[in-house]
C-alpha cells in the first residue's frame, strides 16, 4: 500500500503532461440531399475529382444521377434504359460512368463523354433478375459479374458468372461451381487492375473471396456457417473494397448480424459489428463498405428497414441511425467516399420511396495540445 499512491500520482502526471497520447477523434456530421421522387437498387461511387455518380431504378427505368463536387452542388439525372432491377456503377480513369443492370438480360451501359452506349452481354436464355457487379480497369476495360439463376430449360443453374471485354469480345466463364453461388456479390480491382470479388455460396453457408492473379482465379472461404454463430444465411448483401494498404475488406450479413472481414497475416478475421432483425426479402440484405484516410472502415447497411452507419474509430465500432424505416420496406443503400473523407450514402426513403443521399462530412474533435488543457 505504501508505494501505490505515489505510482498513481506519477501516472496521472505523465497523462497530464503528455498530450501526444491524446488523439483527436474524427466524427461525421450528416445532412440529406434529394435526388429523385422514386429510387431503389442504388449504386454509388465517386471519381478522382470528388464528383458523385449514382445508378438506380425509379420503378420503370434505369437512371443515372450526377452531382458535381462542391458544397452547394445539385443533382442531375437522366434515363438510361427501361427496367426495374439491380444496378451497379463504376467510373473509369476519365471519370466516365459505366453501369451494369439485370433487366431480364444482363445489360451494360457506358458513357463515352458525349452519349450513352448500351449493349446486351448475356441473355443466359433464361431471365436474369438478381445482382451484378462492375469494375473498370485502368485501360478502360470493363469487368462484370452476375448471378445466373436458371438454364434455358428453366432448370436451376445458380452459379456466379464473370465477363471481361478482351479485343472487343466478351469472354465469359463460370467463376464458381459450388451450389448457389453469387446471388449476392461485389467486385473491385487490386492495384494491378486485377478483379477481386466477394460472393456467397448460400446452400453451403459460405462467404467466398475470388482474386484473379496472373491470369488464374484463386477462390477461398472467408466465413462459414457455424464459425461465429449458427445462422443459416451467410454472406448476404456483401460489399468489398481495399484498405489503404491494398488489403481486401468485406462487409456482409448473415441473417441476424452485420459482419466485417479483413485479413490478419494470411487468415481472415471476422468481427460482428451490429445485430438486426431481417425483413425476409433478398433485397433487404444490403451493406456497403468504404475506408477513410485513417484506414478506418465505414459500413452502411439496411438493418431491417432502418438505414444505419457503422464506423471503426480505431478501438471499437460505433453505430448511428441515418434514416428510420416506414411504409416502404427496403432501403437499397450504397455508399462511397471521396478524397476529402466525405461520405455519401444513397437510399430509398422509408416514408415515400423517394431517392435521397445522406452526406457525412468529417470533423475532427479538438485534441489536447497543452498540459494546462489536460484535466485528470
């Protein structure tokens, strides 16, 4: 007992006199912008100039919306094609948008700087309804994946397909022959322009990761049924990006929790971010992950009709509600981040189904800069 009090006093003095130990925490303040009177199946990205690009359906047509960079910017939108279905958007090195969408056939639309050009990539001789994902190589080549549900005779096929444009021809292959793979999928590119994907294998209860390396595909398991809990649904609503070190990070749902996966050395580490109650429809499973300049991940997700945002602050996950649920069941969210760490989250409003974007601007809390400001 005789030595503990001096030690405690000494530690308090060290704490008070060492402001470098006290780091400023970044928080995000949010506002909401209106984009369109209706909007779902949203996909959002930013380009190198911090312009925002958004694809979506208004229930009748596939549409594109654009927001130039700047605090007082307005949204502009246009019709690309007919349809009420899943969309995914990416931009090329010239900041031109590219969109894939599954309007009974797999369609691809690309803006060349003056006009939109659309084409059909695959019919699969059976209707294509579910997800697709798109990424654009530095040379402008598109990479597209989608879920092929059935064969021409209407029997189940249920595998993830992948297409790459080579010498003006689409080269198409099945990426994984596990049972029911890729109903939920996402794609990005590594630093060398090679595609990397996350996708589910629903029947076996797997979340999988695929990476094209030196022309060969490598597929591995990230999470599996029974790993962290015994929920049947694993890997739904997944989203993938790279952290600041070029390592893949994945957000996803398993039917009762929001999860985050990242690699520690050569093994995948899976963390639980939040719990929620599912809505029961496949379109209700939706997450989006980005990484800020401090290498901290952010996840936007549909938590049973409530739109939420989770961020890792360096020590723990912090969650907040961006939009509450309502008569319109699903939020159809997507998220992007610009070079200034401004967050953009697109979603369908729970009250009237209108398309909105929540804009989160970073703000650093004041750090302790002198001993006189530090109070034990």
